[in-house]
C-alpha cells in the first residue's frame, strides 16, 4: 500500500511540475508578445513626433 501511495504522490508531483513549466512558458510567450506590441507603439509614436516636428519646421520657414 505504501509503495502505491508513493508512486501516486510522485505522479502528482510530476503533473504539478509539468503544469508549472507550461505556465512559465505561456507567461514568457505573453511577455514577448507584449514587448513586441510596445515596440510597434513606440515606433508609431516616434514617426508621429517626427512628422509633427517637420510640420513645425515648415510652418516656421513659411512665417519667415
């Protein structure tokens, strides 16, 4: 009986460790996706700022 219980406990621990490993992997994937999304947003905002600066330079040049 004790041997059966030990095997059961070991099996449960293996399943728990597998579940933890899968969760870590999913969290890592989510983090990478979020990082990629933030980079896209940063590039978009940078281009927008560059366009605004160019328009300000053009407006200043016209005013002179």
